[in-house]
C-alpha cells in the first residue's frame, strides 16, 4: 500500500536529515579514530552539519503549518523530524566536549561506541527511505529491529566502558570528561531507537 496523499517533499526532508545525520556520525567516528591537533576543526565541521540538520527540522515544522493535508499524521511528522534532529545534537555535544576539554588521544571504547552509532544512523536512513513505498513494510521493520539491537549493544558497551574507566583511570578529571562523552554517544543511540519506534508505529498504521 502506498501512503495517500502523496507529498514527496516531506519524504525528501526525512531522507535529507538522515543523510546529514550519517555524515555527522561518520565525521565523529573519524575524529575519535584519528584524534590530534585538528580536533577543533573536526568539531567545527560536525557543528556545521548539526546546524544544517536544524535548518531541515525548521523547514519541516514550517511546512507542517502551511500544508493542509499531510502524507503522515502531523504529530508523527513532528516527532520523527525532531527525534532525528536530537541525534545530531548529541553528536555535536560529544564533539564539542572533546574540543573544549582539549582531548588529544582517543580510546578504543569511544571508537566502538561511535561505530555502533554510525551503524544505527545508517539504518535510520534506510528506514525513512522506505516511507516512499510501503508495499514491503517488513523491510522497514527489519531496519527498526536492527536499530533496537544496536541500542542494546551500545547500552552494554557503555556499562562495560564505564566499569573499565572507573577501574583503571586514576585521574578524576579524566574520568569526568570521558564519562560525559561516552554517555552522550550512548544517548544518541537511544534517540535512534526513539526514531525507530516512531517509524514502526507509522508503518503499522499505514500498511
């Protein structure tokens, strides 16, 4: 079944937001995989991507006020685009902390969490792209299930990471810095799961 009425502009915006989010998550992964003196510049690039995501969100909200008949429930559109925007807000916050705190060396755990987050953002993009055609809702739902699995993986990673951090790191300031960064990354995967839950609801209602 195809959604009626068709308004491709909303789907375009979802996909644009998804692509920008993947770009931002990939940039953050590059930051933690190859840290160094250019971290402020890398953080600035991620901040620029986040601002582009904000602009997309504002565009969608403005369009909601102008569109008489929308292809999805208005509340679903609003919740979906704002939760997607939350992902990049958190990625930007993590990147900003690395820059502000003057972190020069990364950790394996930061890279692991960033990889899971990137994978989750890629599945989000694939899921929202599926809105264009709901003839095969099971494909979209498979992406949502994978996002949920990745969130569980990130949650387990965070627990192990914090345990190791408190066990092995002696400097309390370093502990505080990395704890905050790790938790921001895990929370970003939570937002991906929130997006997946909204998508599942939309698919069930419209297929």
